[in-house]
C-alpha cells in the first residue's frame, strides 16, 4: 500500500508534492475517478453506490478497531496476535450486557471484556517475559474456550439462546443522517452524472444512517494519532517499542507503559467485537469475529503501524467484503480497476527508470486484465482471501518502506540493559 | 534426577493451576468440581476411551512435532493449521481417486500430504529468506488464504460427485488406501477390545514421526546446526551455518510433518476430506509443543493429556456440567506452563547466582586463610 500510495502521490503534479492535503485530495479524487470509469465500462452499478459504501463503512470499523488495538500494543513493543481472542471476548460480553441491560452497556462490557484478556496478555508478556506469540496463541485458545463455556452456562436456558448464540440484544444504538450533507448528496447521487454522482454516492453512504458507535470508532483514529504522536505519554509509549532500555535510562516506567499499551489494545479489540454485536448482528454468534482480529493485524501492518494507514487498510478490506456481499459482479469489475492501477504504475516506474518493478507491475497488470476479460465473475472464496493476499504481497514488495517498531516482539526485563 | 524433577515442575504446576481455575469456574456455575473430575477419570478408564484418547492424541502429537522443529531454531510456524488442512484435502482427493497396490497407495497418500504441507510452508520460508517477511505474519496470512483455497477447490473440483451436498467431501478411500486398525493390541495386552471406536492404525506413524524428530534433532548434523542456530544464531553463522538455508529447510521439514496431521482423520474415522474436517489441531499443537517443551517424550505426554481431556469431557454433558470447561483448562495450561517455565528458570538462575557467589566467597576466604 505504501508503495501504491506514494506512487500515486508523486504522480500528481510535482509542485504539489509539498502539500500533504492537496496530495491526499488528488489521490481520493483519482480513486473515485477510477471507480467511475470502471463502472461506466463494465456491467456493474454497485462500485460507488451509497449502499455499498455504507456497508463498507460498517464492515471496516471492527477491523480498524482491532488494527488500532494492535497498533497500541506493538507501539509499546508487545506483539499482539491475541487480538482475535480479545475481540471474541468483546462480542460475548457486548452481547451479554446488551441483552441484559442495553446496547451502550453492551459496548462498555465489550470493551472491559477485551481489556481483561489484554491484561492477561500483559501479565504474561510484560511481567513474566513470555514469548509474545505464544501468549497470543494461548489467549486465542483461552478466549474461545471460556466464551463457549459462558455461553453454555448463560444462554442455553434462555429462549433464543443456546450453546453457540445469545438471545438478541435489547435495542440497537441510534443512527442518524448528517443533516443537509446526507440529503444533498443522496439527491445528487440520483442524478446519475458521471463522476459527480459517483462521488456523491460515496459521500452519501458515509453520512447516512450512521450509528453513533461508528462515529466514536472513527474518532479514535485522530485521537490515537494525537495521543501517540503529540503527547508526552505517547512519546513514552512509543519509546518503549523502539528502545526500552534507552527509555528506562530516561526514567520512563517501561513496564507500566507496556501494560497501558496492551490493555488499551485489548479494550479496542473488545470495542471492535462489541461493534459487531451492537451495530451489525444484534446477537452473539460463536465464530462471528471470523478472523477479523487477524484482519485487523493485517490492516495494521498494511498501514505501517500508523492510525491513518490502518484505517485505509481496513477500508480497503471492508470495501472488498461489502462488494462481495452486495453484488459479486462488482468484484469482477474491481479486477479491471486493479489492472488499470498496475499498468499506470508500470508506466510511471518505467518513466523513472525503475525497470524491475515496472516489468512486474506490467506483467501483473496484463494478467489482471486478461483475468477480467476472460471471466464473468470472481469466486467468492478468492474475494475472502484477498485481504490476506494483499497484505502478503505488500509485505513482500514493500519491506523497504514498512517499518515496525524497532523493539517490537523483543523480550524486555527491567535493568537488563546491555 | 534433579534435572527431570525441575523440568517436570513447570508442567505439573501448570496442570495443577489449570485444575484450580477449572474448579473455580465450575463452582461459580454451581457444579461440583470433584464430581466432574471424578466422572471424567472413571469414564476414561475403559478400553474404548483409551482408544479414543490415543486417536485424539495422534494428530496433536504430529502437529506439536511440526511446531517444535521450528521452535528448535526460534522459528515460529503458526501455519500448521493451514498446512495440514490443505495437505489433508489433496491427500484425501488423490487417495480417493486412485486404486493401487495397498502399500503403494498409502505411500502415495503420505507423499502427497507431505509435499503439499511443504509447499505451503515453503512459501513462508521463501518469503522470509528472500524478502525478510516475518514467518508469523506470513503463516497467519497463508492460513486464511489456505482456508479459501480449500473451500474453492472442494466446492468446484474435489468434491465427490456422488456424495451428499450437505457435507461436501472428497471421494472415500478405496479399500487399498485404508490402514488396518490396531484393536488387537488391547487383546494382546490382556485388556478388552474397544467397542464402537477403533484404535486407528495411523497411530504407528505418530511414533515414526516422534523417532524421526528425535534422530533428526539430536543425532544429525542438521539437528546440531538447528539447535545451534536457535541458541546463538550469531555463533552458528560464524561457525559456517548458512542461516537462510537453515530457515528454508526448517520450514520445509516443519510443513512436511504438518502435512501428516490431517491424515489421522483421513485414515481414521472420516476416510476422506470433509467440509467439517477437524480444525484447530495446528493451534492446539502449539500448546502441546509448549507443554512438552519440544521434547519427543514430553510432547507425547502432553498430547495424551489433551486427548484424555477431550475424550473424558464427553461424560460431563451427561452429568449436567458444561464440557467446555476442558477448553478453558487447555487454554490456561498453555499460558500457565510458559509462565511456570519462566518462573522456574528465574528461580534456577537465582540459585546458580547464589551458589556461584558462595563458591567465590569460599574461594576468597580459603585464599585469605
């Protein structure tokens, strides 16, 4: 992704290069234009509708929350592959409190449930210096098992409940349309003007029928950026992930900071789980997280351990998922979009005399194009695998540009500086 | 003796701790832990239960060995899950579609499973060696990609056209691809034969894998280099061990062993790869490897313990006790055992520091006197 993004950034007029916001805007407009063009030449209508983008938003938020959780943990130097387990705890406790009390209580309990498993991960990895991966695997096994146990005990006797699912929650969280904007762009979307209506559909999808929890989830992106990069606390937390011994020598309470990072991580993953219950399903179903914790991890890596990057990654994954759910032909049209992007990239790389990447991009671009014109649909299993495949490709191609925290995953014991 | 005692201290205290946690969980929901554990113990002591326990332990053990090979050099293959499922799919499909002389037929199934496992783990190895992608991340991604590949292939190409559409499966193994059961072992040892459940013949391969693992790691040059790379990668490299080649070979061996995990079910009760094929054996294998501390015998005990828990839990439902308490125990035991190892290590470290300090003081005093 970093690759793609910077390429597109620099491909817009060089004079703009200094201005971040201008580049971002041109990138977004370019993306919308691409979708509009692809939509007009192929037999789909779902790429830019408000319905698709509303679904994409709802599907992205839980992935993003798990990813942001992973970021807090890894920025403090603790690898967290227990995100999935923490998310499972979030779904269970979210549904339990949502059913017993109400949706907002569900959110609180979901956060707390995730945080408890975060705390367990912190005790194991920070206090006892256990291997982070080992502890994460154990958390996933433990969380799945204990939630099953709790379901059997709590939900089996209830009507609508059972060993693998809870009764419905009391009510949903209120939704709202952003005043004026939502109406205006919904109206504009219906006009069917090339590009304008496409952009309007996207804006309308992102501003209509919004759940308050979605707003809170999205707000966490700038908040976590501000906390981590603009406060002393954030600097301390990140210093523990980069060089804990240096941090220690400057008086940073490293162990405590790592605890903060991992517990926040669990809380955010739990919030993601609660979101699945409270905003999407309305009940707890065993296995409803369906690997979203791992997807969050993928989105975080994809986003280079940054909040905005994590959001972009989750949006991409959520968008692919939304298209698959709404209209499979739309996914097929996406092949054309990918082909165009790759071929543009190839031309650009060649112009900058970077021939090896240019050849690869060109070959893959042509392959995607051939795939597009020779088939009518993309198997849904391929779409399901896409986020993982993309992450793997990004990791393989952009190792130079991705940088994880320097001391991420290393064991730290107080006072052991070499 | 003291070494064995110290080595078993951690797993035993972890098991005790997990029993305590499980007892608390049971008491919280108003069930008696003593009745529950008593019922489990009684239920597990029949030949049928023992056969089932071993059947359950076999794939866990092989999975643990697959993980342990990587652990020996600090390489974390958490992709066993995807590797064994994919391998079982291909092995089941190939095995169900050919008829050969029986030993050859079985050899073909084994070979397919090993090769598919190797290919899938080899991708992770190649990505690490050539592109520096961390194997934990790549194997997680490959797991999910593998699940999709399996779903796609099973639905579109590998399903048995005569089979049920409710539970897609590869064609069942013809007689020449089946392994005989080992029920006679019980009779030979003077016990009654198991009823309703066979002791699957594939158990023999678990023993072969265990012996292979022991010989490979402790009796070959490769094993020596493997352990050296795990303990001190820098020193190993200085001694001429090529780290990239080690990573690649270790991932391949780990994946090859992982490929065999699913065969326990293919040769066992399923006789094919089915849509509801047993899952999570890869992750539980990690638990068993940790419990047995990568030791061939320790892991066998750990696998049998997990097999015992899974089998004996079945009785709990009849006693109105949620059998899921066993899963909690398994989760707790993994976490507790790694923490316990850490605590025991720190304890030993402190003992050593103290005894070294005492020895120094004695030496100094002796010199002074």
